[in-house]
C-alpha cells in the first residue's frame, strides 16, 4: 500500500496529465510510494446530456457556483473507492495558509481528497456538509484549485520516506522540521567562474567548520530576507549535519565577488 494516496476532484483532469508523468512524482508513483487518482467532477452531474455542475448564485451576483449535489455524490463515491477514508481538503483562497508545518501534518494522513474549485467557488452547503480542511497557497486568486492541488502534492510527497534519494535532504530544506530557517547557499564546480569563487571554507574538508559556516549563512540569510521566521519558536532551530565529502567534492556557500 502506498504511504500516501491522493484523490483529486476537478473539472479539468487533463491539467494533471503532464504533471503526473514527470520527475520525482512519477518516480514515487512508479515505486508505489504515492498513488494519485484523478476524478472528473462532471461524471457525477445529474445532467446526463451536458454534464453541467454549476449554476447562478441565489440573490444575484457575478459568475457561477459549483452545485452541491455533484460534489457530495462525487466525494461519497471517491471515499468508498479507497482502503481508508480520506481527509477532504478544499483548495480556496479563503483557506488556512499552507506552510511547511502544515505540509508536514498533511503528510501524516494516509489519504487526502483534494477538491479543486473553479468559477466563483462552491455552494456553501459543500462546506457545511463535508467540513473539509480549507487550504490556501497564498493571498492571491488563481483560476482554480488545480495549481494549488499540485503545490500540496509536490510539497507533501517530499516528506514521504524514500521519495527523495537522500533521506536527509527534506530536513535540510528551508522551513523544514529540522530547519526553520532559510537554506544556506550551495555551490558546485567550477571553483571559479568569471572571477566569482567558491568560499574557501567549503574546499578544505573541515566538516565542523563547514557546518558552522552553513548555520551562520542560514541565520544571516533569514535575517536579511525573512526576519519574521526568527520570531518563531526556537526549539527546533537548525541541526545541519556535517557534510560527508572529500576535499575536492562540489562545495556549498556564498561566493567571493571578483576583486
Ligand atoms: N483557488 C483559487 N485561488 C486559490 C489559492 N490562493 N489557494 C488555493 N486555492 C485557490
């Protein structure tokens, strides 16, 4: 059984076809770590001819709303398709802002049912009946929940053991469990480019010095770019393991400007 199953409910299933067949996600699906099933909401429309699922709002106003009946019928049917009931997540700009802590919590659910809105949103009874977790990926309005659903999937699967090649790498990500600060700068070959060189500390093989330098860089970067993160609780500030690499291996940190 996969560690995480996503059911996506959408009016535009084709949006996901490219995404599901690429890169890390594709590998995770192939390895059986993640399962993703896309459902076309129109298949649950009572309108067998045009598969209509939207209508005008009572009381007037612009745009169309997604109707309650097809959504409830779809979610009930989709719930019954999986081995365990899923947590219903409704993607909406009115939702709780998605951050790394919430990503970590989401990854603990074996099954997430992602409900993507379109138009002016859903009939409010969808929320009253399903009581979903409402999630926003930021204070801006997208054309629908599909891109937000991809963001949820992309960030959550990184938490599943085995999805990333290196088990420690998601812990080192900016904002992650072991590191509530921004990630430190990284470098690879060549050692020098147009007079910009890799910091010496990364080349000398002193792993303690490298770890100390990275911690300092992380703090400094956070202070400059995201001071708000430093106000967060400090009990889980970075624990950056020393790199295990030889002297000549590709390095990691901010460069020296050309003189
Ligand atoms: N649907 C439209 N805008 C959205 C947003 N910012 N987050 C999640 N879902 C959305």
